[in-house]
């Protein structure tokens, strides 16, 4: 069994590629079902955010074959050619895969180092996979260890202090554009976690007025109530867009919500007073052509990199300690996998021993029923069981000695907890291994 983590992210693929490979929430159940139908795929989960799309798979097969298979499936599902992803994808297997997943969950692989949102997004991906029935024992154990390590990173390092996120970067950029946010009106499109963080940061900076637009008025109202904002529907945006000095969007829409025509109309009503717009959605909520308008300052997720890089430097020291914790997590995960292998061996050996015991016990009971003295029956039971339990290991040790394989002899010494003096005594010529069988016959006792 092989663990694979295959995907693209903000470091390997441009925004136009990432948005073509993103999975919408309503696609997840179908996508997971199709992924599990691929040859050799035993378990699967999919993480899809604005900055990455990753497939996590337990595969019955080689890593190389699995990589090509998953890459082909990902491209085919999104109606792309595999070569479109050939130069921008990555794939990790085994310990490297679990280490990558831990780094992602801890925020070490995020656009903003230490970003806390990704852990919630990964937990959501795991929950969706559980609901879809695509996660089994292996990935269950893997995800729980990943979440435990991410929690340790948050509690034992300073990587989560002074929250920094894409939302925070967007607000920081707005502060650079506007001298005083207290005089400005901000329109937030969407009502998810990212927009909630944007609203929180804007509120802390004392923004003059907040407007929250969402597909459902109920959700927009819930968020608006928290921040003394105004709630509107997405359909009402054209009527209110001219009021906004700052527009920040983050929805799961598969099509742009704001086009060049709508923004041009708003600018006319504003008498061409500039608008600052940040689109942090993937796929994009704002048509790229809007950026061509002379009175609009439009930024995408990728444009926030410079702001984010400055904040990244303050977290590098904490990241070093976090990587040490992740290394410990990888070691523990591998140890747990090895322990699972030993459990199967122990179970098989115990079952064999119990079967031998039952055989000897039946013989002893038959002897008792035939009138053999109990003391003789018990003695023969003990000898027979001992001989049968020792037959296979002593035969293998003798064969190893004949081959000169001292390694097996040393392991046997440790396995059976033998005194040191017993292990290097010279063999007695003609000595034989104890008999393997000891059938009890009334006439032999």
C-alpha cells in the first residue's frame, strides 16, 4: 500500500491553471466516487482551496504508476490534457507524502506562512470524504495524526501569533491605498470564513461602512449583524456597487460575479472616483478585464504575494521549530505503520499456537477417556505441546547455522530472550531437533 499526495499550488501553478483545476463543493461527492473507481485506489480525499488542489490517495500499486494515473484522472475530470499539468504538478509518496500533508495542515506550505485557515479547510476535506465513504482505516489514522501535529505546531510555536492571512494581506493593501479607512465604504462579496476574516480586520481598522453581499440574505445578515454592516443579495450588487470604495470578493461561484460593464456603470455614478478591488476567489469573481479600467485598482490572490512575503519573514523562526515537530510526527506515523505490520504477525502466530494447543488438548482428553493415568497424560501433553511449538523455530535456527547466517541466530537470541551463554555453545555432532509430533497412544504410556 502506498500513500500519495498529488496536486498543484500557488508555488507551482499560475492562477488561471489553479482555477481550472479547482473542485466546486457540489462536485466533491461525484469526484471522490470517480477517484475511488480508479484501478488500485483504495481510499481518497480531495483538498481544494484558492491556492491549491490536492489528491490524497491510498494506492495498491507503485508510486510511479499511481502518479501518472492520478494526473491523468485529474486532467480528464477537468477536461484538460495531462501535459497541461505536467510541468506544474508535484507528487509525494510514503513518508514524504505524510510530511507534506502535515506541513500543509500546519500552514507551512501556505501563501501566508502559518495561515490558520488551511487547517479548517483540510478538516472539511476529511469530513466530506468521510461522508462520501471514500476514507478507510488508513486515511482515518493519517488525518488524525496530521491534525494532532498541526495542533502541536499551533500551541508549541509562535507561528500563529499576530494572525496573518490572505484576508489580512488584502486589508493591509487597502490601508496602503487609502490614507484613512474610516472615511471609506467596503463591499464584501461572500459570507464564508475568508470574508468573515476580512470583515474582522476592516472592523478593527475602523472602516467607515461595511456592506456584505451574499447569495442568501440570511447568511449575509448574520455576518452583517456581527460587524454592524448592511446586508444585500448578490443580485443587488449593481445597485450598490457605486457606493463602494473597497471591494473584496471571495465566493465559490464558478463564473465571475462582476464584469467590466457593471464596474464601468458604477464608476460613472462615482464620477470616476477610484475603486480598490481585491479578488481572492478561485475561480475569480471579478473579470480580469476590469483591471484595464483607469480608475480601478484590481488585485488578485497572486498580486498579494509582496504584502505576504513581508509578513512571512516574521514567522520563519517559528517555522523551524514547527518543522522539527513535523519530523517527529513523520517518525511516529512510520512507527505506527510498522506496529500495524507486527500486530498481523503476532495475531497469526498466536492463532497457530492456539491451534496446536487445541490439537494436543484433544489428544490428552482422548487418552483420559481411554483410562490413561492423568499424570502421564499431563506429562505427554506438556512434552507434545512444547515440541510442536519449538519445531519450526528450532529447524529454522539449525538451517541458519548450517548456512552461517549469524544474523538470524542473533535475532532469535533476542526474540526468545535467551541467556548470552546459551547462544555460542558448539553443536553436538548427531544431535537432532526435538520431535515435532507426539501422538498420545494408550499403548505408548
